[in-house]
C-alpha cells in the first residue's frame, strides 16, 4: 500500500532579514557560480558559521541565510500518528506549513494522497467578518465538499466545539479558545484522510483536550493519518505511533517514542 504522505529530501531556506533575500537575477548568478565553482557567497557563509552563536542555526549558502529544514525524508501510512518534537526554531511549524501548501520548499518534494485538513496558527483559514457557521461552510468548500455534505456535519461540528450560542456571531468576536476549538472541530469532522495539527491539542480545558484525543484515536482507527506538533510530552506518549525528532532543521524518525522523548528532554535541558 502506498503511503498517504511522502516527504523526500525536503529543505527550506530562510533569510534573517528581507534585505538579504536574493532577486531572480541574484539567484541565477549564484546558481551559475556554483556550477563553475566560483561562489563567493559560499565562502561568506563558511566564515559566518564560525562566528559566535552560530551553533543555534544551520547556516545556509547565502549571507544571513539558514536552513529551517534540511533533507527531511519520511513516509506515513494510513492510520499512523506521527508526533513532532523539537525545540523552538527546529523546523516543526515550517514542515506543517509546507505540507499545508502555505509555503513552498526550497528543494525536495511532498506528496499527499487524500483530502488534507490542518489546524495551524489560531484563526488561520477563518474570515474574521464571517460567522462561525459561514466559516464552516467555507472550509468545506475549500476541501472540495458539497453543501449537503457540510449540512450533515454541521450540528456535530458545532456541538463538538461547544460554541452553539455563538455560531452566528462573526468570528472576530471569538476568544482565542473559541477560535481554536472551532478550528479543530472543523478540521476533524470534514472527512479528512490527513490531519495536520500545530499545538492544537493544548486548547480548552482538560475535558475538551480529552475529547480531542478520543476523536483522533477514533479517526485513526478508520485510517486517517495524523501529524502533530506538541511540546506536551504526555500528548506525544498517548497518541504517537512514531515520533519525528527535529534539530536545526534535520529530522530523525523513531518508532520507539520513549527514545525520541529522551532526546528531546536532553535537547531542552539547560547545560550546566
């Protein structure tokens, strides 16, 4: 069976300031320079890497550039839940944004087989002037669903999010918790084969988080694949079948969750 998610040598290069972002002419010139082994910018990067504090970033080939992701590869089958661990800046959110088609990779590729739904930053995907009900329908249309399909799911989505009295209020008036609860409920109930979550399991009280866990486990039993970012070790232990550990943009996959969690705890522990 083919995996529902394929990630092959995925890399993303970012710049520390916008003035360093190369133009098309710059990029073509540097590409030619590399082919002819006359790339002065590579020497600049090598010099930069030797500066104090450079260990915090995986420096790139351009001045003031760094690899948010570098040569990350993995595949995910139906029903798998992949937890993503790593300290801030390790590339976790960048990976989900590339999979969600919010940003493009610098190199490598991703292949998703099936309908994908995601909950990334709070409120992303919702129009602030539209009501909760209108945003639910808009999300369904974006996912390729017909109105009658969303009609059948509407009451379940609203009930799960626990926002019945506010469903016809513009979402610009929602609290951050209401935004997040509705976002998760929409993403989980519109029949996705792939679900991407960025810290979405930390919203609401303990009872709501438990509902989210139960919903994910129910859907993975039906074949949905899940990738989720979390700093909550308990969530990773409870849900993950494998863990992707990211450090300076490079990834390592562990089928033994405890080993990955141990590496993460060592990574974030202060050096004495």
